[in-house]
C-alpha cells in the first residue's frame, strides 16, 4: 500500500531466495531486481547470488525449492559485496522521492529480507537504499491479485503467470522478478 509521497515515474520489483525462513537465523542466497518506468518499460535489472553468511542454519528443504546447495554457497560473493553492487545499480534511479517497491509475498517477506541483509552486512547502506525505495511505499502483487481476481483458485506466482500466459522458471529470483512487472501491469488493466 502506498502511503507516503513517492516517485511516480519508476517502480522497483524484487525477489529473494533464502536458505531458511527467518531473516535473523538464515540468509538470502539470491537477490533480483527489475526497474521499470510507470508504463512497464524495463529500465534495468540486477541479479546476484549471495553467499549465506550463516550457513549453520541452512535448510535443506529450501535446496529443493531453489536448487542452491551448501556446496554452491562457497562460490558466491559476500552479502556486503552484493549489496554494494545493488546500491551501484540503483544510483541512476535516484530522485528526491523513493520509488514503490513491488514484490509477491505476504507480510512483506522480500523487503524484510533485504533490509535484514543491510542491517547485518552494510548498515550505512540502508539509508542509501531507502533513498531509492521505501518500505512504507510498497505494493504486494498478492494483495492486488486478491482484489482484482477474487475467484482465482490461489494467488501463487506460478498461478498468476499461468493465468496471464507469462513464462516462469519458478523460485529462481531473476525469473520470478522478471515476471512481476508483467503480472503487476496485467492486474492494473483488469
């Protein structure tokens, strides 16, 4: 829900994959970001695989979901390096007002994980990140789909992609994120 002044020309779409379910005990293993203008034209995209800084809480169930293993983890970049790259990616989109952050998750799952990454790995970066997007200005495509398609069987990302004919390699952060603008703009047309 948008509740504060925001940049009406840009939208940021994001998705994360994790090695567990708690931001305090687990870690992000991949982070994706797609930026569009207000018409849905892609302005840029970002994807990084992240080394889990707390692999002791590695959940093997999550391996079955996204395919990343504990062995893969050693080859990835640190969360700090990935966050610095995200901030560099966001720099050209800087404006006086933050842009809305669009995600597909109940209870702001993805934004909370991203903020947790900043708090754990790059605290001073959180303020730069918040210049670009605000946790207070967010759009959950599940809530939007529930409003626009009240009789749909469920509101999973895969179900919405199937409904709108969108290609998806589910639980791959970049594929999920690339699908979000298409879902969002299709929902707005309903």
